[in-house]
C-alpha cells in the first residue's frame, strides 16, 4: 500500500459510497435496535449447538471475553499442518524481506502478499479451517462462523502512524476473531499488535459510517490522559506467537514499527451473516479464487469460506468496499 494520491483516494471514496451509506443507515437507532434483537435471538437459538472445548481452547475463549485478546503459540496449540504452514510462510516472508532490502517497496508502508503467491500455497490459506479453531471461533461468536481468508502482511519499519497503525475498530461484524501468527520475533520496536482496554467518549458510536480512527495523540486527547501500561495489551512475542483477538469490540492498532520490519499472518473470522458484509472482502482473492480454495476443503470449512451465499440478497446488492 503506497502513500495514496488524491485521485486514488477520490476513486476509492466513490466506490465505497454505497457501503458507507448503508453503514450509516444500520447505525440509526430504530434499525440498529431491530437488528440487535434479531442478532440476540440467533445467538440464543444457537447456544445449545455450541461445541464442548478442551481446557486450553476454553482459556482462549475466556481471554477473548474478558480482555479481547489471548496470546498463545503454534507450539502450545499443536495443530495439524503447522509445520507445512511454517515452512511455506517463513519462506515467503524471507523473500519479501530480501525484496524490501533491495528497495523494491520504497514509499510503501505495508505490502500484502499477493493472491498468486498464496494460490501456490493453499495450505497457508486453509490452515485455520480445522475443527479446533472453528470451535473456538464459534464458541466466542456464539454463531456459525465465516472465514474472511487472510492478509499476509509485510510491514515496513518507517514509524509512520498510517492506516491500521492508527487506533481503530474493525467494522465487519459485532464480534470478530482475528488469529494472528508472527513469523519472526516481534518486540516493542517491530510493530506489535496493540489492544486497548479502556473506552473514551465516542468509542462505541459510529462517527458517520465508521468508528473514529485516531493517532496515539488523538486517542490521548480523547482520554484526557496518557495511556498507562494496564490500558493496553502490547502483543510482543517470539516467532510462532499466535494471538486471538476481537478487533470489532476492541480498539486496536499495529504499533508503528521503528527498528525492524514485521511479517505476520492475519486470519479473519466473523459470523456467517455479518452486520456489514460489504466491508468483509478486504483480501487479495477474487471470487473465483475463493471458490477454488474452498473446493478441496471439508463441508464445514467450505461453508465458512463461501459465507457470502448465506447473506440476504438485499445486503449482497451493496458492492463491497475493498481496500
Ligand atoms: Fe483492524
């Protein structure tokens, strides 16, 4: 993602207008109340069908409920397919690191690994589509889950507070689970994910079609004080750290990296009938590639990947606001 030109920003704004307009409508009190009632009814009726989780996985759900985040590791999770994931993902990460050193990404702040690279490694995309992860996600969401695929991000250590490095909330749904895998050690200076634990005036209300997006300085201005260490979980960790976090209910950001570039996998989950489906397809794949990736999966995983066919027709008519 390059520093955007005015023309590019304008074109993106025009493309996003229908989605933003509907997002505003959904925020209107009467509409929002009706939708919330239907959502709570759906959660209540799905409750008896929720899976029974092993102890570690219950801890992850408890962490999400209590703090909006739980930090674990690939070693602790011991999931099938982890070695293949690690080999391929670190190989791609090393390639991007070499390209960055050669100056190929000058002027960009974050580079997304492209669809062509990922289509050659479908096991990276499909890794979290296993019963244990889906059970964790569904228990936390309280509803059948949808898989919004992943963003495989290479973030340059330029210290800039731009895009997802500003404090924000994701908009796609009421509850979401992002599963983040660090591909190398991430310390304070290498862009760790940060989750905010305090609220502030306006943190629960849409400002137009989105929640306010804030720099560190703007956030502290709203809080009326500087952030204390207990107000934020800074997710530093070794290579292979796995973070489960709800990016919809919690303000969060990627702390701007200043010393070392960061490479990580961001897997996205939301409910199968998300509140704002038109914000959900912020990934690199075409619809045809999604169908291709889903074809080899189990029936449960396929339903998660092809969630869009479950969305009511009216909502499907709103064009997706892509990144
Ligand atoms: Fe986010």
